[in-house]
């Protein structure tokens, strides 16, 4: 059985956010500004923070699986820039046309996701007036937001307004929107694969065995909600764990991270579980029975 060491969570992620704030370790050169796809890409025809930018950003974020965000945001930006009708609320191209656009702009999503894209656009327009901020009106955290979305869905006879989008995506979208507007929201750090893997590698998870991503996500979110306010005023701080994962953890297996990673003394080896037969990352975090986190008392 796996449980969460809350003190260790505070220590591990407090060090990461503090390093981000101080622009120390690997954050000296790598920040949300030069790594975050939401900062690097936008359609040329929109201004940062204008209503079309927020609309575009929402439709990309709802399609984001963060497998290759850089390509996704860049190609979505090109597609919208050259097909401005996509900004029109109430405009829904036919599925074959949308499929052709996705192919032309090399947006690599499963074919079924193209129908979902149109569905999300329609629901954003019809249920939230085409304004992503309306999704967040009257709610303070992602749990309340999901209840609100379900309630609106029921009232309008819709099964799921934003199919494919779960807690992590609504948190990611809140993170983007707070960078561009005065939206106030309590969940701003997505409990993504990086937060989960760092928790595993740095001894936040205690015990042994497997835990499903979704269950772990739900356990870690309240802890992140409590920890993050101290760093909220730092521009881009909600991106810190993603920047950490993307720019540091990915290299951890082959580089010495001392001096680069703010928690190298208490973390490692880095472990993202792969399915033994397919070799793909899969929906569990596993803590082996012989795992002793660095900097902890092995007894
Ligand atoms: S020690 Fe490695 S795995 Fe752990 S946080 Fe640092 S870079 Fe990531």
C-alpha cells in the first residue's frame, strides 16, 4: 500500500518552487518564458490576452495531452492564423474539412479527437458564450468546477461538454488564463506526470506497490493547493514543476544533475513506469519494496 508523506511533499516541491523564484539551478536559464508552449506560440493575428487568444488557447489546452505540446501549440497557431473562420463562435466545419485541416497542419491527434475538437468548440460557444473565463465563474477550485460543468451539462441535455478534459486539463487552462487575466483560482499547478514521477522518485510516496495516476492526482492536489499560494505571485511559478520535468528530469538518467536540479540531493533515481510488454508509459506509479529515497532515514 502507498501513502503520502505530506512533510516530504512540502520539502520537495517547496525547494523546486523556491529555486524557480530565485532563478537558481536549472531555472537560471530555463523558465516558463522560454519553454512554456503557451508563451512561445500564438496565432499571429491575435494579441496576448485578447478574447480570440483566450479562445484559441482554450481549444488547444482542451486538446493537449502534453505528449508533444510544442508541436501542438505551434501547429494549432498556424492552423487558426490561416483559417480565421475558426475563431468564429458558431462556425463548425464538417468533419472531413476539419480532418483535412488537422492533416495539413500536422496536428497529430487520433481521428476520434477531431470530432471531439468540434464538440468542445460547440459547447464552449453554446454553454459558455465562447468565453473560457465563464467556465471558471463562481468556482474556486477544480472539484467545484467539475460539479459546475456537470450541472450545466445536465441542464442542457449534454453528456460531457468537454470530452477528454479532466482535472489536469482544467488546472492547466486555469494556469494559462491566470497568466493573461485577473482570474483567481486555487488549483494552478497541474498534477501531471512530472509531479507524480518526482513524488515517486523523491520519496513523497511511502510504502510499496502500485497506485493509479488518477488516485495519486486526487491525493496530491490538496497538498499542492496548500503549498502553492506562497509562490503564486512569482510570474510563471505554476509552470515550475513542468519546467523541472521537461528540462531536468528527462535528462536525469544520463546526466549528473548536481548543481542543475534543486532537489538532486534528495531525489533519484528518476522512475517513470513503463508497461513491460509495450514499453509505453502507463497509468500507474510503482514504488518497489527496496526503494529508499535519498536523504531519508532507511529504517
Ligand atoms: S533528481 Fe532527477 S528526477 Fe529528481 S527532480 Fe532532479 S532531475 Fe528530476
